[in-house]
């Protein structure tokens, strides 16, 4: 159920009561962003967003929103865009009131202490350096230089130590004026989502929404035209004077523009020009203006006249098509999205689209007309374009015509109730020999259209390769899972010819920032002592080689949340799975390492380190809980090593451990490791004096069935299976947590400092000479 209201102070409120949710979320949107700042202070809006998280008088940083949400196993973030700033978090139901109070209090009563501003400015400067070195960010910045020089989209708004003169009185005056003008109730929209009744959500909104000062909506400055007389490149669409409701019209168009079914643009481009992927990005939207960018992969197609001609020809076809069937289908997609979204997704959707109507046809013609207002040579108009067919996965799946016994290689987990609406199936192959590198990209490419249609029906389908293993994961609405899985197996066994486009060619995807690249490589590093060189057969013999690979592959699977009838469907589907069933699977032992340093070659000049310490779950989760705050405080706030600083307990490839990650523009890898060790050593000396009752209670609460999301419960069961811990249930974890005392935790902290269970380091620099030195 959805309800809108406006409080007496002017705060607009959206409430979404969804009984199927297990968590609550809040999203607060402020109608002010980077383009609302005076030109002499670029980055001020983004800077202010950072400052709010440094605490208020009532809730200092150690008990502020970020630390509070982390302690309760939730997620929290914020984002400053051109004309809006968003703050959002998600936590278990019991912690929601405390989180909402902290969110509203930090925005209504921030400290903004000068010393805090100076420290946080350095964090912003590190973020700016990373942005300036990020290939994808720089490509977009270059793209925007085609716009009018008068439009703020061409400007610099990230903020750094030079654009934010904290000590200057005029800057402080501008900061306070911006906060007073825009951070008032009339300029805000608060959206709450959770399983509670609407009355309970409304009471929370009224209680904590009243913290904001009263105000009225401020008219944000109107922007100048997007373009001068110089035309932009063919794939950048600068649209002016668009009617209301344009946001939904853009989403509607993007849905069908990127649809991969036969007869559509993607399928035609795949056949004619070797398209791998088409992406439609909304880069900007405000006051009747919208800037859309269409990206082709491979990127070389952006200058291909045939590819560009096909795009414009399809737009011309779509302009005059009968949209009524698509409108009905789009309504079904939106309903499924609302029915399956997480609390955070629902809250953010409501805050972003507050008050928007449902009629897409009013704004759509104007949008398409603006996009076609370019001089581009068209392709011959005899292409048999057609609109997408209805998504079959939105319908109730039919029962299998034949039955099959439960495969011996399938584990049926009770992590989720068998009669629920959400389910998950994991299918994993071990390859002999491991020629997965090139083939995995082909198979991932082949599944793209199915992944899209499955997501529309509320099912997440993903294919991944790690070491000698391929994994297919299918999770979400239970009813269509078997049908989605059946089609996925058909594609994997015999990928269409178009999927081999680009096989064996270099990957031109923009490189990830260093710390993200290390995170991506960690799972495979946990399964192998070093990266394995793989051979790719030539394209002519690749299909035969893939068939040979499937013939020798061995698979096992896990399913949870399916009803008896849905299990029968799954048994039938798995009876056709490629490879040989691996009966009596007891887990895949990961790499047994002691202390390893793996130097990685990465793009970018900043130094990055990722440390993984394996260890027992209950003890390591508690340690991670206790270390997270001090680790962040020391390395991110006090030492200002960079903005990418994190630590957490993780389960990967059946192995469980604590991960510490840091990326820094100033410190070397040796210095980063030394700082991490110093924090661990300092905490090991004092951890015995910590009262463990609150941490243990908070951790245990995260594993109550009423608090764990279905996705979390399924993933934990799968990781337990991979690690050979079949009896490792959430209840067992809770029981073990209750047995931990100060002596045990203190001893574990000492073990961590000495890497007694081993440690794996991934870094883009050389190993220090005094790695894992003893505590001083």
C-alpha cells in the first residue's frame, strides 16, 4: 500500500507498506545539488553531504547514522547529483526508528566543526584524484564538453582542497546559506518502506520529520539551453522543452530500446554489425531538459554509420508504432518490480518519482521527436521491425510434461520456507580442463537477453567464472525459476552464433579503479595459488571444444524456497543439465594458504591493498563487528589515507574471513599494510575490556529469520555447502555467539595480528620486508 502526505512543516512524505519485506528503509531527497551552488564554490553541495555524516551534537560520529547502520548489519549511502542530493539506508525493523532519528537529526542539526571540515576536505580531495584518473569518468566528462559552454553540465563540481577554502569566512557563509536555503522541510521528500502498517510508518515520519525547520519549496535556478548551434555526436541526445512525466517516458523508451528479443534493435544490430550490448543512459534531467546517451559495445560501433543508421531507423519505427500492448506489458513490469523490490529499492523509487503520473503516452511522442531531430543517414526502410512479444516469465509457469527423480547432485536446503514466494537455485560446474576464460565471456554474452527478461519477471539470473568453476545462479520470484533455468541451460549448451562475435579479441572495457579490481579478483585468488594461463581454441573449433568441455564437466546444485510442485519442475530441468552430476558433494576445499602476497598489475596510479584473513565464522564475525569502527576511524578519518577504506566479514567460494581494503593516493602499499597492522595491534590490546553483551545481541539479531533477507539466507546456505559445512545454520551461529567471552575474543584478536589462520594479500605494489611483524 502506498500513501502520500505533507507534514505541517512542509515535508513531503511517501509511505510504502509491504508485508513481504523483512527490513525497513528510508530515502530522503533534497531538491538541491551541484548546479545550485554559486560558481565560485564548485563542490560545496557534495562537501556538505560528506559533512553531515560526521555527526551532530546529539549523535557524534561514533554513534551516528553510518556506524549505527553498520552495527545493525544494514547499508547506508548518499549521493549528490546536479539538482538533487539523496540520503538513504536500510536496516532490520527493530533498528529502523533509531536509524531514522539519526538521519533526520544529522541533516537538521549538523556540527560542521572547522576541524572536521578540514579533515573531510582531504577525503574529498582523494576522491577527486581517483575520479580524475578513472577512465570511465573521464570519458563521460569529455562527452559533456560537446554541450553549451554556458551549461553547468560542462563544469567541475567534484570539489577538492583548492575549490573548498574552508578557513575563509565567505566560504563558511556560503556553506551556511546553502544549508539554510535548501535543507529545510519544504525542499525535502522523505520516503519510508517496510513491513509495518501505514499507520506505524506515518507515526515515524511525523515524529522524526518534525525535526526539520519549516519552509516552502524554493525555485531552483533554471538552466541555460543544453546546446549552442554546434550539433553533438549522433549518440548524445540533448532534448529541450519536454513535458511533465518525462522520467517515466524515458524509462519506457529505454525498456524497449534495449530489449533483446527478435525483431528489435539489439537483435538486428547483433546480426548486422556484431553488437554485444546496448546501453541507454539518462545523464541529466531537470526543468524540461534531458540528456540521454546511447552506448554501443564494442565502443568502436559509435562511429559505424550502419550501427547509427539502424538506431535512428528503429526510433522512426517506434515513433509511429502502436504502443498500447507495450503499455500493458510495462504496467506488469512495474507491478512486478514493486512486488519484488527490497525496502531500499522501494524507498528510493518513491523519493525519486514522488508525485509523477502513470501516463507515459503524453510525454513519449515529444521525447522521440526530439531524439529524431538530427541529420543522420538512415538504413533502407525494409527492415521488418516489430515490437517485443509479451514476457512469458510474467505468466504462471506450466507444470512439466514428464517427471524426474531428485538428482543426487542436488541439495535441497531448508534455508527458506518451501511455500514462500522467493526461491534460489545455484548450479556449479567444475571444468576439466579449465578453458573457461574465453568461453565464459561468450556464455555471459549469450545469456544477456534472458537475463533481461528474467529480471523483468522478478528473477535475477547470473553466470560467473571463477578458477576452474562456472556458476549459474537463479533467484527471485519462485514461480518462473524453473522455466528461466531451463532456457538458461539451453543457451549454455548451445549459444547462438551471434554470441561468438568478438571471441578471442581484446577486452576494451574501461578498467576498474584499483580497489574494485582487487575485490573482483579475490574469489579466484582464494581458489588458486596463481592465475592460470588458459588457451583459447580458434573460433572455427571453439564450438566443438565447448561441447568437449561440457562432456567432462561435473556439476552439483542447491535449491531452496521451492514448493513441492516447483521442485518437481526443477528435477526435470536438471535432468537435462550439461555435464555429469557429482553425487554426494561435500564441499570444494579452497586454497590452504599461510601468508601470501600476490602483486597485481592494475590500471591507475593509486596504491591499493586487500587483505583476507580466513577464520571461524562466529568468532570472526564478532571481531569484524568490533574492528569496523576503529579501523574506519583511524585510516579514513584520522590518517585520511583515502575515501576507499572498508572492513567486513565475507563468505567467498566457501571460505569465510575478514576483509580489509584500502586505496590511497598518497600512501605506499607498505605504509597501508603497516597502518592496518597498527590498528589490529592496538585493538588486540584493548579488546578484552569491551563489554560484549551489546555486540553479541546485535549480531544475533541479524540472523533471526524475521531479519535475514531471503537473498542473504540463500547465499549463506550456498556458501556453507561450498565449504562443506552442511549443518552450519543461522541458529547454530547464534548459539555459538552466545558462548563467546572476553578471553576467547581477546585470544582471537591476537591470532588475527599474527595471521595464525593465514592471510592472503592482493595489492598493486611490492610486499613489505617486515610483513606481519609482531605487535610492539
